[in-house]
C-alpha cells in the first residue's frame, strides 16, 4: 500500500513512515504501558507526526486487549500483536 501524504497546510515537507515508541498512562492505576514500533508518518521539515486511522484503531484494540489493571511499567511490541504468534512480553 503506497500512499503519498502531504503535511499540514503550508509545510513543504512530506511525512515519511517511521516506527516510534509511545507510552500510555492507565487511569486510575497510573501504570504505564510502553508500546514499541508504532508505525507513524513523520514530517522531517516540521516534526509533525501523523497516525493513520487503521493504526489508531489497532492501538486502541491493543490497549483494550491487555489484562487489566496494568502493573507498573509494561513494554509491548505493536506489530507482534497483529501477527500469528502471540506477543511475548
Ligand atoms: Zn511538515
């Protein structure tokens, strides 16, 4: 799937696909979930990042699929959850 993206209005940059690590806070336990390898598109010119809708939905599903409540700080691999093998933490 090749999709050309343009950045926000007025920016000459073109977002490129990269993988990033993001952390999420679970409320109200304050446990932290660190998700590695999230595919996003980042504009090198202005640093703006864009998350595709599909990715956002997968991320949401990932967060909801985790045993609750999270404990302390948990690391997961984004891609691992959507392959045949179950994720190993
Ligand atoms: Zn830009």
